């Protein structure tokens, strides 16, 4: 074991090169505040970026050049004091020792986009139940179904943006002390505040990654990748954590370069590693290193003026989207070619909650994605009203179920998320028994649509109307129990 001091100094197991640190997977060194390369005294634009869109680059040249341009923009466009368009609410239980860095990060996040919008940011830092109390008390606008679709459990770690209402909950990491040393957790706040900027400037998609061809389609890599980049860049700018933390987290790997950035335009409808976030972050680095923060923000500005996604990209960057994809894909391949030690999709290691064995582009991946799309279309993971239908209830009540679902959702104490976007795909009960349901305490129990169905079942079952509805296609004997004795698998 290594002490946090050693980890923070970037020492410990592993080999170093000019372009990558190969971290011992037994350490979480990549999550500490100074992981990766030694932090430079000042980032500099590499000469290779003296002209935009070079294709022969290394990862470090890309990061350092993007950060140099970002820091230059931040210095010119941020306030050292809290800007007037920012209000911060702290829950009493959130330690005061963390207030100062939150205030510094939030001040930069609220002020650097000021040339594009000056909307009001309302940042709430505390447990989700408290966040809802603040929203109700202050009358903040949220989405029709609530703040980002629903209430997450207290103790959870995450963040959310719903136009000007932004929340960050650090949950168990506060008491455990992880928040004291983690270099990744502070990025939650600027990540979500950037989403707030996106939502206000371009409110039509409201964070939803619509399918390609939809007029409000915004690629996943652009939406989430931009937030990832600015989340870590702002954290570095205010001195909270090195940007180098981001690419060297213990679960990080670089996706398959053969797929191309354009493959990461839509969300995957089942659990896999968030490759689109990481590819988008690297793509954002490439945009910022080439045409500055102005170019990246200019894309959202053009979207706010009613341009299409393709028109907006070219308006902001000066480069047609197809040409960008071509040049980025060449540059991304060059990153691999310049250093054989890079962790890739071939030797990745990641937490068990992701289907790491399923690679994008594989036959199994495409099959499951296709099956999940069919289920979504047939059963609906959103209200049919969203698609012009006549259902005006909760999304689960709009499913064409073979059993009668209760009028009000019934749920046992399973602790699982209930929003329509939370459900991953299962094609068989065998998958349930093998993989389990990670959010549930007892992962292999059947799922009942209501307490009445659970009681008639006569055995243990998790009660969740929503999870039953999402997987009702597995209830082959229509007894109101998913994966009971008469079901497949």
C-alpha cells in the first residue's frame, strides 16, 4: 500500500514515459489530486498547434495545448470574486473547510461563458432531499418531471443541471475523507455548471441526446465531452486538482480508434463504460487546442440562433463537421501510434458494474443495442406523450403491459433509481441471474410489479413497478413477476 502523500506526489508503482503513465491497477493513484505527469508551472501551446487541426500529435501535446488556451481564456474572462449571476447554497452538514474551493470553482464556471450568456446559476451543494427543499423554497425552474428527472438517494455521489438549477451531492465521500484528497470529485461542479450553460443557451434538447436525424440532435461526445473537459480544466485553473488526473484514473482507458468519433453520437441503451464521455473530452481538447474556448462555445451560440448541428459546428470552429471527424480520427490514431504503452480497449480494466466484455462494434454489442432499441420502441422508456401519443401519466404507466400495473407506483426498499433513463437492458432472465442488478441489495431476486403480485408469488421478490415495467418483456407467463419460475431463462 502507498500513502496518500506518495500517491499525491505521483509516485508509487508504475512506469513513466513522456506521454503516458502506466498506473498499477492496484492503486487508485489516478484519482488523487496530482496524478499522472508532474504538473507544469505553466501550460504552453505546443508548436504543433501553431496551425489548427494537426494530425500527428501525442496525448500530452494535446492536453497541454488545450489547457494553455483554456487558461488564457479563463484569465481574460473570469472574476476573482463571486460574480453577480451566481448564488451558492450549502447544506449545513457540508463541511465549511470545503466551501472555499467550491466557491472558487463556481465563480470561474459562472463567469468564463459571460461573453455568450449571463444567466443566473443557482448552485446547491448537499444531499438530494435537501436540494429539493431548496428548489421548492426558492422556486427554481426545473424540468417538468423534477430536477433532472427524479430524486437520487441521499448518500449518493453525483450532480445534475436543469437550466439554472445546478446541484452537487458528495454523499458518503465527505464522511469517508475521500473528498479531501480526490482529484476527480471536484470536477462534478464545473461539469454540471457547463451543462447549465448548454441548457440555457440551447434549451431545446434539455440534455437529452436525441437520435441522429432529429432536429434537436446534439452528439453525446459534444454534450458530455465538453462538460468533462471544462470540469477538469476549471478544477486545475483554480488549483484544486491537476487536469492530468482525468486521463489517469484507475478505470480509464482509450476507446478503439477504429470506431471513429462519429460512433459516439448517441447514448448506448445498456450499461457499458462511458466511452462517449472520454472520446468527447479528447475531441473537446482538440477543438480548444485548435481554435480556443471561443470556438467551442461558439458552437453552442450558433445552436442558440437556430442553426443545425452541422451548421453550428462549422460556424463555431470554421471547419466543416465531416472534415473535423476525418482530422480528429487521424489525430486520435496518432496518439496510439506515438506511444505503445497506452492503455486501450484491448487491455482495459474497469469496475464490474460495466459490461466491459462488450466492445463497441462487436456483434454482441450491436445485437444488444438493437434489442434494447426494439424494447424501448415497443414498451417505451419515456411517456408516449413525448412521442405525440395520448399517454399523460408517468412513463411506466404508458407501457403496453400484459398485466394491469398499479395506478400509483409501488416500490419496496430496493434503493434503485426510478427515472426512465436509469434502466439498463436485459435480454433474458439468465442475464439477471448471472450479472445481477447492481443497484439492488439482493441482486438475484425476481421483480414484482406490486406488493399484491409479490404476495401471490409466495416467495421473496423485489417490488418495483418501474423496474418491472422496464423488463416486462421477460414476464413470459404474465404472473406479474419478472423472472419467476415460469419465465424464460
